[in-house]
C-alpha cells in the first residue's frame, strides 16, 4: 500500500518514474511534516484518484491531525489562488493586477503549523498548477525565512514526480478499459 503500491503499479515504460518516485519521496531531503505535507498536497493537486487513494492514508498516519488539516486546507486554498493569480498574470491587461482579489485564504495567515511548511506546500501545489506568480511569491517568502533552494527544489521535485505518476496511472487505467 502507499508508495510501494504506486511503484509496482507503474508500467515498465515508466521505469524512470518508479526510480524518481523512490528518490523524490523516500530519498528526499525533506523529513517529517514537511515531507508528508508536501506529499499530501501534491497528491491532492495531481487530481489523480489513484495517487490520492494510495498516499492520503499514509500521509494521515505520518502527520499530526493539525498538519493533516493544514495540508488539506493549503491544497484547497492554493487550488483557488493558483487559478486566480495565474489568470491575472496571463491577461495582457495589467489593470487586473491592481484590482482587489476579493478571495479569502485565511489558512495561509494562520495555518496551525509552521508557516514555512505551508509556504513550501504552496510552492509544490503552485508548481503542479503552473502559477508563476504564486511560485515567485511563495518562494520569495521561503528564501526570506532562510529556507535554502535545495529544500524548495525538493518540494517541487515531489510535485513533478507525483503529477507524472498520476498522469501515467490514470492514462493506463483508461487504456485498460479500452482493452
């Protein structure tokens, strides 16, 4: 179950993903709450039922109830925030950037866990959702708080691998239905 199940489910043509999954999660420089919060937010952001079914329970077992809730709250807030800020960034009219957002994301202000963990999780979700403005904003906060680039990269490495694993396994499930 969990990581082992995902690795064994990957087809032979995705052997690199199997190795990268092991290295990105089991060999990560992130530990404890940072690691499993990142895994959980990325499993949610990947939108892959299989990835979330496999990794959600493992993350829940490894996180405190507060961290588990904070990670889920972060994933929810970033799903909204990434779409909004990515859209403002992509629109050629700069006036949208001057308008008040009018969206609530209170979890980012009082997450119930270390603020830097939430910022790291926000970078990971923003990587999956391709929001450059959010990536820059959350990375800047992390760097200001003394978090090194290797730690930030470890988070978006997990994001990249879990997104690819989810895409591959979901595609394989659909192709298997076609027989």
